[in-house]
C-alpha cells in the first residue's frame, strides 16, 4: 500500500488519474502496475480483460502516467480510497 485516505466531502468525480513517480525502481524486468481501490474494490473492474491501470516498465524513461481514466469515477463521503502497486 502506498497511501490511504477517507473522503470527507459529499462527492468526488475522478476525471483523470495521474501517477508521477519520483525515481526509477531497482527492478530488472517486468513493470509496476498501480491500483486505486474504493472500499477495497478496484476502480478498474475490467482489468482482467482490458487492463487500463497506470503502469510503468522497469526501464521506463518517463515516470509519469497522465492519461488514466478509471471505469468507476464517482466517489462518496466516507469512502476509503487506497493507492497501491500490484
């Protein structure tokens, strides 16, 4: 888990998910996939068929993913939002 927060406003609509990593990891293959969960459920429920979650290859030159649009976009007061890597 990277971070977790609880929404205190009435509603939040996610227009775009931006992930910006400050430095390259130490991996030698594969990549890093980022996950956002709403009360334990992914904002990308179709990820098993068409995975649109933000990701970086282990040797990516640019560590900013700025075009992610999650499938679940409405968050409500009291929702626990968790940011993690898969």
